[in-house]
């Protein structure tokens, strides 16, 4: 069966494959952000951290032609901004919204400047070759086979992180500390948890993951850098964290849904459905808004989200 | 002092062993099993037991639960972490009754306020020690210094005769000092067991199922039949408090600090708490308890330290209490607490009001927060000039009743009328303008805005009216002047009107709230637990103010779980049970026993006749 000359199976495979790929940076950034938010940190700098991850990841990969080095550089960039965020909000107790926005704006400016300065604003692509793994037999299943089991290594790693993050959050001491600190930092402190330390760790994790997400985008997926290339994906990851109720599993689900809607839009254009592209491109964002509105009433935001903590202050 | 502390008794078969085993649940620090040279004989046994435990914990609980208590006293069972000095009270020293904790000349300033001014506190092993004092005397501050929450500006702290510094709550816990704070410190959306394990340091991966069975045993031991996996927010206040106590005991606590633990409990729960405290005392735990209820302090404590204005003003040891007799001791404490004889407690003129009906609820029902029916077809008529007391055990619809009249909660059936006009579900603003004043029991939650100053809070409800508001602008001077008047009238203790409200002591926040509501000159005053957390004198002041308001023609609805204060000032009393007023009495006809039975069971039938 074909639609406008495109095989239906291929069509579905394409949607699935693109959707899952689009979801990867989102799920990476969201997984880290769960820890930040659960620890009481509202990280509006996530967009900037992701963008910094894109640029520095790309820069390193361009020069070393190595995917792992690119990823490491991206994560380091995310981590550096996260530490800046932590120093300002956790230690100095500056307003989190302010600091987050400042970091996002700063990262946009910095990466734009560096890109023009170092690459002359020319779109060059990094000659990297991400490792792909084809899982025998499974990859031969129609429709899902190629979309799920014939992908690059990082694709598998990203999805494997979902159960790992769920485990760390729910079943480890660190996860317990994070959950307590974001809900009632005073209680956590009284129980002997080092609130400041936990917040630093959670923020670092969030920064690393945002940097990872950015680097994945620029290094492993597109292999190019363009100014402002994240186009709000950091903020979308932040929204997905909330929509997913701070549960890694649900977050993965929400990210996939968003990715699929995105891919569907693209595919409809390809098969020539006669709708304005801008209109189709709006789909996923409308989806996010509806989900936020519907879920906003049911979710319980960590009680100490965006609230600084200082012992002995009442 | 000359107070003989009996050497800690032989291990109790259940209690102390239970807690001892617990100590190791979330926490495998070496001190759990530390033992003294004098007990070196048992050393092997102890080590052996530990191994057994670790191997069979999940499979052979019976063995673990029925093994001998590991060590015979708290002092020995609970030391400190390796690098910290262990409490080395030898037998010899113990005979001389060495204090377990002595705080000397502790200073703590908050800006201009000297919250603690050379305060000393000596705590002996196995005693219950009450710290008393009026609101703002510095009790909580002193406890927070001992629990590591605050750092003192001066003074020394000794534990078992060795000077220590307590840099953080986790250091205090490591020293065996556990605290149940004035405002609870459980994380509501974590389970009981997660709360208990929180902050302990065993490995990266949590193994909750391992400790679950043992925690269950201990919960039962503390008369708490809850599932360890249930989230704490589903527990009642009394249950949460027990979880708090268990939580700190499991950390190897031998000094237990309780900051106003009874304010939130029903009389039965208070009894239960005291049973626990007495048992802990027998097991050698030292307890510091802060309370505003003198009778309770005398009931449960061996020694009393009294603070006033941040200074020590008196201490009564067991001998003093014994020789002065209960009444005498009470007298002395009250005198020292308030600096001189307080005015003899006023006896209030109660009467049957004949004024017109100002507030009328007829057949009102409402749903509670958890979707249950909180108020069932309840009817009340409140007349001008009377105080109507609502007596009842907490959680029988009192809060919801207050909220309905204040307009904060919607009714599902029935009618609410003010002076004959219908105001059913009219909303907070309308009811407030119509003359309803509401004094909530949730001071910090809904009574005041925590981030704002005293002045702003004082003007909160009328901020958009003259004189505070001139068109678009706020008149800061008028707001401050208003605050200063209220501060003066109600003698609110605050450094200034610009001080952040949360920095005041609980009693002073309450006074400000009362002042604010009364300044609006309401016709109907509804107050829920207006004396909660207040010292004797302030509580008396509040009751007196309410009586005066009633006498000047207002209608007052006094909701309280303290039967005493209801009896003291009410003209009529209704007993609330399960969302219904089950019986109403004129003050003169009240039979306390009947009221008590009604409060507990909703029925007046004599218990004996049922048998
Ligand atoms: N963190 C703080 N910052 C500023 N002032 C404080 C702080 N903690 C306490 N104070 C002030 O120190 C004084 C003593 O307060 P504290 O809470 O110790 O009193 P308290 O005896 O416990 O009173 P209450 O019986 O009302 O609980 C009060 O005047 C209070 O306003
Ligand atoms: Mg206090």
C-alpha cells in the first residue's frame, strides 16, 4: 500500500524513527531536570545549558573528530553553567528565576559570539561518525525494527538511562535525599541531610544532562552548529519534566509523544498533505500546552521548588 | 543539686531492646554496637549477633527480634561516630551523677534581640527536664542550639563532661541528641519508612524492605498501627509526632528534645506521649520537654528550668518540687516565669445571653479536604453578647466549621445568616465586610503572610481601604502607625513594626492576628484554638479579650480542644462529634463528665450501663 507513492510501512517507520530521535535530547535534558526540580531548583537556565552543550560539543567534535570527546565537552559546558547557577542560587540565594534566565541569555550570546568568531559564522559540519549498532533479528521486524533496533549507540544509551534514573531517584539514598530536600529542606536538614550538598549535586547532574542533550543534538544527530539551534527545546524539556510528574518513566513517554507529533508534522508535509507548514509545526506545542493545562491541577509541584534554604532562618 | 539518679535499670525485655535494634535499622555506624571495656565480656556476643543480623535479617526476623538487648544502657549503646569522642562515663563517674549535657552561659543574638543571654542548662541521665518560660523567652532558641540548627554566639556545651561543638543537626544526631521540633520535620509525601531512613548513612542503594518488618514491630510498640509504606501526609498529627520520636530514637538518641510536643495533641494522645517518655526515662534516655502547660510539666518532669527574657531565672530540682508540694511548686514556677505574682486568675461573669441572634447556621453540611463529610446538618444560633464554646476532640469538624463561617469553605446544604440576612457561600471578602472576624488555628499557613513585615500583616485585610490606601498608592505611614497602635494595645513583642513576622515568637504572632481581627470591629468573632502555643499569661489575656468583646455585644464562637478554657469563658457549650453538635448546655448546667463522654463517643450514655 502506498500514499502518494510512498510505501505505508516506510512512512510509519520514518515517523517512528524520527519521533524517537527527536525525543532523545528532550528525554536526556528532562531526566537531569527531574533531579534539579525534585531538589527544589527551578532551572530556567536549562535552555542555555543545552545550547552551550551544543556549541562546545560541536567545537570539540569538529576539531577532534571524536564523538565521545564532543559529548564530554558538551557535558562540561553544561556542568560549568550549572555550577554557576548553584553558586548563585544555593549559596548566595539569588532568585532562581532571575539567575536561570540570565544564564540562558548569557549562553545564547556567548555561543553566538564564539561561533561567529571561531567559525566566521559559516555553517560547517563536523566529520564525525557516531557508532551505530544493528541488533540482529530484532532489526528485521517490520516497521519498528529499523526505527528501534538499527540506531546509533547513543540512542540506546539515552533510553537505557530512563530506568537507571528512575532507580536512582526512587531506590537510592541520594534520590531519597533529593526528594526530601525539594519538599521540606528544613526536615531534611534536621534529619542530617546536607541540603546544600544535595542541591549542588542535583544541579550538577541537571547541567551535565542538559549539556549531554545539546551535544547529542549538535554532534551525534545533526553534526552542525547553528546559532540558537536549540530553539526552546530546553524549556520544552522543563515542561516535559512537569508533565511527566517528575517520574522518569512518564517523562520518557511524554518526550516520545512530543517527538512523534513533531515527526508526524514533518511527514505530513513530505507526503504532501495540503496544510501550511507553520500550522503543522504548531502541533506539538499545542499538545504541550494542553497537557500542561490538564495536568497542572493534578500534579503536586515540589513544595520547596525555587525556595532558597538557609539553616536557622525562619 | 544532690539529686540521686538511679543507675540505669536492667535492660527491659522489650522496650530498650526494641529501640536498640532499631538503632541499627537505617544506620550501621559502628557505634550501634560499641561497647565498653566493662562489658568486654559481651563483646564477642555482640559481634556475633551483628553478623547474624546482617546475614539473616530478611529471612529470620524472629531471631533478630528475640535476641537479647545488645548493651545494657543507653549511655553505652549509643556513642558517637568513630572520630568523635565517645561518651566515656565510667561507672565511677556515673556514681557521681555526671550530667549528660551541660550548656553553660549560652549567648545568642538575633540583631537587637538577645534570645539567649548567658543561659545554662544541666541535663542528667535518665531525667525528664522541663524548660518553661513565657512566649519569646528563648526556649526554642536554646533547643535549636543544642540540636545544631543555630550556632551560639558564646558559651560552651559539654556532653558527658567533654566540651563539644555542634556544627549541624547531623552532628547533633551523631552525638545522640535528637530533636522533635516545634514545627514538625517530616516530609509529607515520603513514606514513614523513608522518613525514618532519611539522613542515615548506609550505602548508596536503599534497602527498605530489610528494615520494614522491624520498623513495623516498633510502630506497634509505640501503639502506632500504620503501614510503614504509607505516606506521612495520611497520618494524624498525633501519629506523625510518634513517627518523629521513633525517627530520632532510631538514630541512637539518648538526649531527646521535644519542643512543645503537647500543643497539638488530644488529652489521650498526651497521656500516650507521657507513657512513652516515662519508659524512655527508665531506659536511661534524658528528655527535655518544652511546654506551656504547667500541669503537664509537673506531671511528667523531674526537674524544671525557667527562662525569662532570654535569661535563666530559676531551676527546681526533684527535691524542691517534692518539698514545695505540687501547688507550691506551681506557684513558684508561675511567679518566676512572669517575674512576680500574676494577677489572680480572673473569674469571668458568664450569663445567659438574651441579645438578638447575630449568626445562624441551619442544617449546614460541608465536605472536608479528603472528600469526607466533615460537617453534617449542623445548626447553631449565636446571640449578641454570648460566647458559644465548641468542645470536641480535634478532627471532628472544628476546622471546617470555622472555615464555613469565615467563608473559606463552601457548604453543600443549609443556610448561613448574619443578623437575619442570608450569606450562604458568600465568600471571604463579603463575610469579612459583613462583620465576621476569623482567627485561624493555622497561624503561619493562613493567618499571616510569612514573607511580610509585622506592619504589612497588621494591615493585610484592610490594605485596600482608607487610610492605608489612597487611590492607587499605599500610605506607608498610616500602615506603620496602625501597626504600632496594635503592637502597643496588645503588647506584641517585636523589635519594630518593620520586622518580618516569622521572626516573632508564636505567641506574639497570635497576639498580632487577634489584634488585627478585632481592629476591624467584627460583629461575629470566630476563633479556632486561639490560645494554641501561648503562655499562661498571654492565653489568659486572649480569653479576657474575647470575654470583653462578648460583653460589649459581640457574638463569639470559641472552638477549642481545651475543655478548660471553654468552661472558663463560655456561656453556652456545644459538643461537636463527627461533624455534628451532639448536645448543647447552658454553662451552669454543664456536667464535665458527660461532656467528656460526648466528646469521645458522641453519646452521653454511662459506660457502665452498657455492660
Ligand atoms: N531566627 C530568628 N531570627 C530572628 N529572631 C529570632 C529568631 N529566632 C528567634 N528569634 C527571637 O528570639 C526570641 C526568642 O524566641 P524563641 O523562639 O526562642 O522563644 P520561645 O521561648 O520558644 O517562645 P514560644 O513559647 O512562643 O515558642 C524571640 O524574641 C524571637 O523573636
Ligand atoms: Mg518556641
